[in-house]
């Protein structure tokens, strides 16, 4: 009870201070960029950028020069960071939520990052138009789910808003939209990660993709192993779990990093504490 009250007060404070910002500059190491602030969700993303997912930042920082496919880009904070970090890289940002996509496009413009191409498309095992349900239709909220209720919320009304959303397979997008020969792939979609990976066999198993980061939402080890097995069948031999871990009811939410060959130089970049290697036998 105390934690809920405390967290609620913190969120109200962020909502108040968000009123005084139109743009918020984010700095990490020698990289800086700005994002539009329309609400407390975007303000919170700006405030926590440096500290929330240190593993994701280390992974991106460790791979300049590659292109980036950002699936579930939200308002674009990681796309923008990588576009500034590696200015010759091409970034392909996919975000189906219309409210977050609008902020993503504005953020690309205000930062003068034409190397980011943004697509208001969902990815999954099926193609066509589907209903996307939201409990909070606000930029940066990341509170939507296709053809089902968004479960990662305590809100009573989990299907408060709906939006018709076009969905494509990852393989189709890689053939028609993603022009790259060397890239990273980041997948942060709050649930349908397996369906997206399963729809991208040709792309993910190709030599074009060097490493994949997947935020896995799992109830048990079986959920994780299902994804591990699929990624290993695509040729990814090394798996690391990042240090960012959250709990929500029966779910554990954590980032996993997949490599076809040795990926991180821990000694050079002093990032060993952020990652734990996962031993997983496909057989």
C-alpha cells in the first residue's frame, strides 16, 4: 500500500513538471538529443534514459557503424541515441501506436536525423489490419496490444481505446523496407516477441543481422526457452541476459542479447557487470 501511494505521488510530480517542458534534452556520454514532452510518460522516459536500461545502451554503444532495426520504437529514444552515436548508420523504426508514432516523427525532425526512417506498422505472424487496444492512448505510454487486452497495467479498463493497425511479417519488411547489409535488431513489444521472431526466419538467420536484443515477457522458464530455441535454430550461439529486470504480477520482464559470434568485449568496455551469459542447450 505504501509503495503504491509513493509511486502515485512520484508520478503526479512528474505529471506536474512535464507541464513546464516542450522539449527535454537527453545526454549520455558524448551524445545528446531532444524529445518532445507532451505528458508524464515522455517526461519519465527522458528522466530515466541514462539509468533504466544500461544494458541496452551498452549494447548499442558497443556496435557503432552498424544499422539498427528498432521494432517497438515508441517515441524513438533509442533510435535517436543511435542515430547521433553513429551518424552514418541507417535506423529503421517501427511503431504501430499512432500517438507514440506522432511523437517519434516530431523527434526525428527536431533532431535533424534523416538517417531514421519511421514506419507506423505492427509486426507479427499475420499480415493485414487488426484492432490494437489501449488502456492509455498517450505518447510514450507503450500501453497497447493487438487483438487482445493490454495486460501490463492495473487499470480496470484495459481496452479503453482502439485503433485499426496494419501488421506485416518481419521477413516482408526486411525485403521491402529495410535496406541493410549489417545491422542490429531491437525488439521491445510487450508480449508478441515470439510471433515477430517466428515471422523473420529468413532475415534473422541471414548474415545481415549481427546481434538481436529481445525484451522477453515470461511467466516461466519455458516461455524463455521457446525463444532461445528459435534463436539458436537461426544460428545465434551466445545468449546474455541484461541487468535490467522488472516484475509484474506473474511476469518477469528482461532484456536478452543474442549473438552469432562472440559479441561483447567486456574488458575493453568495462560492461561485464551488466550482463550474465546464459547456458542453454538446444538438445
